């Protein structure tokens, strides 16, 4: 489902990263661990197609994303990949529910209210549905970011430090939710983090 071969990325500054090969079958998950500065976020951006690989090949669901043009790659990412960023991406002037509606409408034009409400219930966002994003706490914004990454039932979920602002209890809840959502959707889940609390929840680890 996710396979990388001889993957490398070089920044204009000259800094470069060579990554170990990844070979995940359908429904398999991966935890990428390492301190800051070792290329964890770079790897996530490569897997999502946000950054173009300097060398190598990335295959997701039998599609070589390194061979796609920008428009095709944007379409593929919108349909098949769920991104949970460390820096939140949402429309501040919209409510929680309105942000989720916007994400559901692209690119599949989904209007699944039941899916939206069920996911918010599991993430503890139901009481916040009518709140504007700028009124949310950091923890609430992080849970919204997770919902935005999962709402369209992607084939691959890529999460950048999804538990960084969470206490131990909510950390365990979020990891359990991500794994359950991945199970329900038949998705691969890849988490990059320095949070050692997550290690026990994954069988496959990649140390950078």
C-alpha cells in the first residue's frame, strides 16, 4: 500500500536526507521516531507529495506519486491521503462544523452529516460544533486538525506529532481513535513523532 525506494530529499541550503525503504501492506501501520532535525517532517511531506523527492520512488495504492504532475498529485492527495499537521490548517472565520463540511466537499463532494457527527463525538468536539476556530484552546484545535485529516475516510493517514499538546489520557485516546479509524477505513496509519509514549501502541517502528 505504501512503498518507498531509495528516497532522498535535498534542500536548496544543501541539507539532505536519505531515508530507509518503507514497505507497508494494506492496514499496516508505522511509527516514525526521532528527535528534531532528523527529517521526520520532511519524510511526511514526501509521502504526501507536498515535497518532490530529489531521488527515489514513492508508491501509494499502486500509484507512483513521484510520476504525477502537480494537478494529478493534488487530486490524488485530496482523495486518498489524510494529513494531520503539527501546524493547524483550517479556516479561522468558520465554525468547527463548517470547517469539516468544507473538507468533506473536496474532492468527492461528500455531505455525510452522520460521519461528521460520529467523528466529532469520538473526538469530544460535539459541544464545540458551533464555535469559531479562533475561540478554541490549543488542545481543541489539535483535535479539530485530527478530525479534518480523517473526515473523508482516506486510504492513508499521515500524522505529524498528533499528541504533542495532549496529556497522557488524551494521548492514549487519540492514538486509539486514529488506529480505530484506520481499521474501519482499511487505511495505513503513519505517525511521525518524538513522543515516546506512543511507542507501545505500534508494532512497526522506523528510527531516524
